[in-house]
């Protein structure tokens, strides 16, 4: 059945892929975005589609959010200040958007009794280096005066709000925690490591590895993240619950840099930059972050379809298509053999 979905942050990196997925499934999409980090280019191709509507505005505008939620069937709440560098540079704006914005969106979902999925983050777990991290594992955070922890704290408030709106007011809400989602259209401007390393390698510039580079992450292709999000929205048993969404293919940041240099056949060298210089004095990084994905696997059969190498290849080939003058040496892609439905 054709539905109308509101996506807050619909012109962002993940929001635009989600919009594409829903339109391809025959739904109508209203994307709300204030272009703080979202970009018009992300949704340019979608503007041709009569089922796509772009509304330029902020989730802090209660009147606007009220009107948009009133006329939709369900809400994907993605609008947020994201990216560690952005959070560290603009702590106040980030806190306001992330806490106040979510409160407004949840309150309107309550007013009109609409189902809502809110996107949270693996930052929730803070410095807990145990792995794989389960949804009910402990959060280990540093001082709230260290701006990095503001993001984790704001998202934890969002999660609590969503959960309490469900428990006390029966607003059907679902929480997802995204672990390092990457893919085409992601920008390195706000600090995200993968697009940044790829651009640096394609331009033969130094690859900026922060700290020792021994810290590890698991990267998930945005298409895998989006298909999981959509399935959860359609799954009644997901309501009132929280799910990790991520890959379990763990790699050190130094290892990632080396792989990207190899795949792009770049002349780039690795430049190690201390955290104090890269972010701010006293900056604390997560040394390890691996999700436990048993819960989401059991409920909707989720498992990633893109390997790390396939993700890197996909991002490079899309960048090359956009900027022919910066073409990286052609590499044989393994994407075609994966049998994945794109
Ligand atoms: N990082 C890096 N160089 C960069 C950007 C990021 O070494 O130019 C590191 C960052 O310190 C972290 C990891 O890469 O350890 C992942 O960073 P990102 O901001 O992409 O995501 P996070 O997992 O920190 O949310």
C-alpha cells in the first residue's frame, strides 16, 4: 500500500538514500532539511519524481513539523548534527538540534499518533571497548565538559524520550543505533574518515590518521543500513525497542588508510596527527567499536551484503564518475559477482 513518509534530514547522506529506497518501493516521500549538513545535490535526481517533495526548514520549527507530521503516515527522524569534528566545533548548536529537535518531532508524532523511527548512534556506548556491543551494554563516558561526549549524551536523551513516549504515551517508536555508516554522497567535511581518506588518496595528499591509527571501526554500506531501517519500520515487533545496525568486519584506521592507498594506487603517505591537534585538547577517542547484530538479525534477518573492499570500491567508482579529471586507476570490481540487488 502506498504510504507517505516524512524523513527529517531527508537531504542528508543517509536521508537521501532512504528517500530513494522508499520512492523505488512506490511510496511518497516528504523530505525536511535545513541544509545545515544536507545538500541539494543529494536529492537533485529525486526532484524529478512527482512522489518526492522537498521542504526546506528546520526540525526546531514546531509549526512546520506539526503540519508535516499531520499529513504523513509515519516518520523517519534522521535530522541531527553529526560528525565528530562538527560536534566539537559547534557544541551548542549540536546539542540544541539533537535534543530540542527530537523532542519536537516526538511530541508531534504523539499529537497525531504516528509511528516514528529515530536514528541514534554507536557513540551511545562511549569508551566501552568490549565487543561485540549488545544493545543493553553499559555506556562508559568521560566528563560532560568534554564536548565529544555531548553528542553521545544528546542521543541518549533522544533514545530516552522515544522510549518514554512509547511506554507512557503509546507513541509507536523504534530506535536504531547506526555504526559507522558510509557510502556514496558522504562528505569528509565534518570529519568522517572514509570519504576523507578516499579524497586524500585520489588527490595524492597525505592521509591524515588521528592518534596511533590502532583504533578500530566496522563500516556498513548505506544501502544495507537503509534497507534494515525500512524493514524495521514495517515490523510491528520492533516497536518500543532498540537495534544496533552495523557491520562486524573490524579494521584499524591505519589499516583502512593502507587499503585505500593500495586500491587507489595512490602516492599518498600516511601522516599521523595527535588527537589534541586533530580535534581539541584532551580529546578522547573510542578505541574499538564492534556491534552485536544478533537482535536485528533474528527479527528481520539483517546481515551486511557489502564487504569493506566492495564499499571502498563503490565509493571510489562513484567519485570517479562525478569528477572525471580525478579518475583513479581502474580496478576490477567484485561488485558484479556479489548477486546483490541494488
Ligand atoms: N579519523 C582519522 N582521520 C580523519 C578522520 C577521522 O584518523 O581524517 C579517525 C577518528 O579519530 C576515529 C575514526 O577515524 O578514530 C573514525 O572517525 P569518524 O569521525 O569517521 O567516526 P567515529 O567512529 O569517530 O564516529
